[in-house]
C-alpha cells in the first residue's frame, strides 16, 4: 500500500493543487475555525502533502512551530517550495504515522483528506494523534465521509480513497467532540466531514 501511494503521488505531486481545489472542501475553513477558538504553539499535520495547509497554519498561528508529516518525497518537495518563507517555523518529516510522534507534544494534530487514503492504518493514526495531543490539545479532521452513489465510491477507491463513513465513529470514540459537521459536495454526490475534538478524559 505504501509503495502504491508513493507511486500515485509521484505522478500527481506537480498537478495536485491545480486538480484538487474543486472538491477538497473545508480545508481553509477548519484552520480558520481553529484559530478563532483557541491558541496553539505546536502543530502537527499528518499527510501534509504539498504544504497548502502548512502555509494557512503559519499565517493563522504566527507564533506556532508547525511540523508536516508525509510519506511522499515528491509531495514534500512541493511543500518545501511553498513554505520557504516560513523556514525556521515549519519542519517537514518524511515518515508514516504508525506510532506517536511526540507524546503530549502538540496543541493541534490535523488530518486533511489523508485518513480516507489509509486503508488499514487510519485507526492507528488516530490513536497516535490521541497520544500526541497536549492535555488541552485538539485533533482536527476534514475528509471525505460517504457517498450514496456506488459508481462514485468505486471510482474513488481506484484513487485510493475509502468512502465508507468509517472515520466519525472512531473520532467520537477517541475524542470529545467540540465541533462536528457533515457537508455535501456537488448536490449530494458525496458528504465530507469536519471534526474538531479534544482528549477523551474518560479514557
């Protein structure tokens, strides 16, 4: 699976932003919402891709140190070009998120359209995020949720995206929801999830 995704992003890295802007809804909005609802000094984005969100975070949280994690060397090369003006504040690391990166070390752990591309690893990634959050930290997720159209679900699966509504139950289990919303894309062709939650103190 890792090799498949690396090959996929090797082909798509150079055109990713031009081809995805029209259907990756909610990315800028969730960063703005996080900035409006509380400060953060240490931010981790898992699956940072071309660095678009890293730039939004750097502007919305001008005093924060931001870490971007991604599997793809090609996507990270794009991210480095995009974030050059924020050198010293943004660190990028190429590795999977298969275990906690810095336990208790982050005020925000963000997943933007990355969890639905993880076939078996998404649950482990969310558990790692729970461990990496500071006591008052927040996990933030914006991603595909589900679709009523089987053909679209199959097409997205070809592009490594799982559209089965599987993220929200796990998020509600691991975190205390602070904001949770399902939006629709293109007249209901699919739904997307926006979720912000804090540590589950009942664990």
